[in-house]
C-alpha cells in the first residue's frame, strides 16, 4: 500500500511515424504544455491523476483522449516510475503506458497551442523526469523491434517491405540495407505474402504483406 501522502498518476508515451520531405519517415512523440506549477509552461507527457474508482488502462485512455484527442489501438503498460524526488510537490508514483499509432491513426493527430509533436531524437526540455521516461520507452521499442512483431503497430493491415523497413529505420535511428532486410523479413514465419500488389505505382508494383494473426498455424 502506498503511504497516505503518496499520489498515483498515469502518463503515456506516444510514438508515431511522420513523413519527412524527400526522406524516410521518422519517429515523433507529442507533449502537452503544463498550465500550472510546478514546471509551468514546460512540455510534459499527457497524463493525470488516478481516480480511486478508475482502472489504470481506463485512466490512461481517458487522459490521452482528453489531452491529445488520440485513441490509439495499441496501448500497453510500460513501467512504473516512483523515485522519491521526482516531483517537488510530494511523492508521486506514475504508472506509464506507451501508445503506438498506426498510419491511419497518425494522420488524425493534430497540434494546437498546448499540444506539440517533436522528433523522438530531438526533444525539448521536459518537466519532471519525463525525458528519462521517453528515453526508457525508446530503448524498449528499439529492443522489441529486433525480436518481435511490434512494428506491425505502426502499419495498416497490409504493407510493402519498403514500408516495413522504414518503420524499422525510424525506430532504430539509422538506415538498413534493403537487400539484407528483405531476406530477413521474407524468411520470418510471422510475415505473410498476401498475393496482392500495391497498385498505382510508376514501376513494378511491390508485393503486399501482412503479419500472421497471433495463434494461427504457421507453415
């Protein structure tokens, strides 16, 4: 049980791919401007206090929608941050979630005076320990993309290998050899050739792939 003077909060780190002019997409994350002390005017992760009658994930979804208008399909508990000195107003324990936006969800992500998106590799000064939290989330994402299918959370139901490679490059922060990436991905039992191609391209239409549904039989 937390001490009587300990407050519980939820926060969410959001990652999305945003297009770059004449370049591959890059990883971005939004922040909200604090409208009160402490850290008045600084950027912070979207979140809020945990009510006594609300579940953790429900609170994360609600505060995310209230502050950014986003309702991502991928929302997962990331870690709990509870250093005793992380807030100047008293002991605050934050249960942090992370949200990954699909391409179609990211297209509806807007900005206004108190919500702004920043490149994940070029963040502003953040309130509290929120820079540490984002760095932790980014490290987790880079680790998971190497061994899991988490890249699917940024894509639609079908995608080209180039689009998939761009997701990996944006997360890892460096380019990948296209031929090696293609060999690695096409040998994965998790990836399925749909038998369809992307239409409307000026050159040979690329194949469309999808991720195998969890629990389905593998060849």
